């Protein structure tokens, strides 16, 4: 198939235009993932996002959406600077069109727009085993295997507090939950309940907590709970965490634009589309 003659590549830059393609995107999602697209969740991520307009490139063949590459805006900050952040999510290509490099073509359309903003920016995400090689080889992503979801027991809190304090004190970029619109949007993700108070966000799950977000390491100790806490940490970088239980790896990847130096990052559950 000649992709230039038979497939239309469409660059979508507004929520209003994106909404007109929802039905086709939903059909492609069902084919790709074997389950219906949750419209409430889709609207939360793409339409109700306080950071601005989504950036989506789709491929259309005979009226059907057969390819989809999208990022939603999610800016990240450190104490003195802000990066335009974009969370990459829901990459899809229809089964019969997976040898046309549509994935790469669509991503490059989105990335060209981000590059043209001429502002320090980062596209990031959490690619799985199937997608990580393509993101690295085709899209120029840096892929880190350092990050893990770990389970921290109450007696290990002080060790983890020191590690988080170093991350926060080293000007690492992370989501800014002090902003009210960000906080309301992020904590109101459909089908989830979690709170952010006094610089710490937690989600209770049975006999455990998920540490969704933290901006003051001392709050871990002040939680004063006897439950284990799940969190994302770059455990391979810090020997002091060698006794922490690793629940599962949580691969992180990114690509930067218009940055003079590589930004340092503090990856948290609040930055993921899963938690």
C-alpha cells in the first residue's frame, strides 16, 4: 500500500476537532486493546485537562481511524523553572496497517509541532515491553530501567525519606500539585479516589497506601501510619534502598526538545496515566 495515496494523516491541535473523531478513535482502541474506551476517562485526559490543548496525530483510511499518536499536556516544574510537559499515551495502529511505519510518521508530526514551540519541552511516558524498543529506535527516546514500584514498610520510612529529600533538593522536575487547577484535575481522575493535603498525596488500597505525590519528604514521617506504602523510586541508583521490596519494574522514557541540558526528573505516580 502506498501510504501517501491511501491514508490521510491529520494533525489535530484542538479539543473541539479531536471530539469529532472520538467514535473512530474508540473503535481503534477496542481493536487495539480488546476493551471499550472509557469515554469519561478520555474526556478527563484530553478535554478537561487544565494544561491546554492535546496534540494528536491520526491516520484515516476510507473513513476509518487506523492510526493514533497522542500526547496530553502535563507541565513539570522545579524550584526555578518550568518545562512544557507532554504525557504520551494510547499509541495505536490497526492490525492490518502495522508495517507502514505509521507509528513513527504520526509521532514525528506531533514532535515537529512541539519543536516549533521553541520552548524547553519534554515528552514522557511509561512504555511497555512491546513499545519500548520502537520508542527508543524510531522516536529517539531515552529509556530508563531504574524506576521501580516498591513497597516500603513503616520501619523503612526514614531511609526513603532521605532519598526523596535528595531528589526534591536537587532541582528535579516533577508535577506541581500546589497549583489548584492541577490538583483538582489530577485528584479527580475518574474511577479513582485520592487526596493531596499538606504536600503529600495518598490513595488508600486495603492495607496499603499508594504514594501518588510528595513535595516535602518530611511528610512521609508525619503520616504516622502502620501500613506499607507503594511508590515509584529510582532504586537502581541508590544503594541505600537495596532492602526495599520491588513490586514490579516501571520503565520510564522521554525525549526533550529545545533544552540546553538534560533535565533531572523526579518521577511520581501522579505523572502516570495508570495510577
